[in-house]
């Protein structure tokens, strides 16, 4: 028996709404200092690579926010794919109905001559 692990669009939207913190980019160690690592956050903003210094005490929170954004991207991708599949199925169903029941305008009727 095949298990269906696909989530409903409503379930995906609920999960997306639960994400409270997001940040784009990558957190990297600039260098190691005597008190610990120095961090930077790099991200694309307005078609530019922007780099910001992140204090070490904030690094875990920034990393958590980056994980939140990755989860957001994954869930919105799943949501989009679900809607795309449903749209394609609806369009295909309409196409089958038209083939099964041709409209009266597609039937040829003899023209009367005047």
C-alpha cells in the first residue's frame, strides 16, 4: 500500500504562517578571535551582494532565522507545485469534456442559398 505524504494547500499555508523569523543569506565565520568567532551574514539584496557583521551572541538567532527562510521556501515551493498540479488537472478535465461533447457551433450546418 502506498502512503500519501502530500500535504493539503491549507496545511502548507498554516505551516508557513507559523514561521515567525526569517533571514536570507549565509552566516559565515570571518575569523576566530580570542573570545570566539566573528560572523558575517551575506545575502543578495536589490541585485547586490550585501555583507553585514553579526555579533557572536546574535549568531544563533540569525542561524535560526535563516533556517526559517529555508523552510518558507520549501513550503511555498510545495504549495506552488500542488496548485500547479491541480490547475493542470482542471484544464485537462475541461479539454476532455470538450472532446466528449462538441459544441453546436463546431457542427457543420448546410448554408441556405438565396
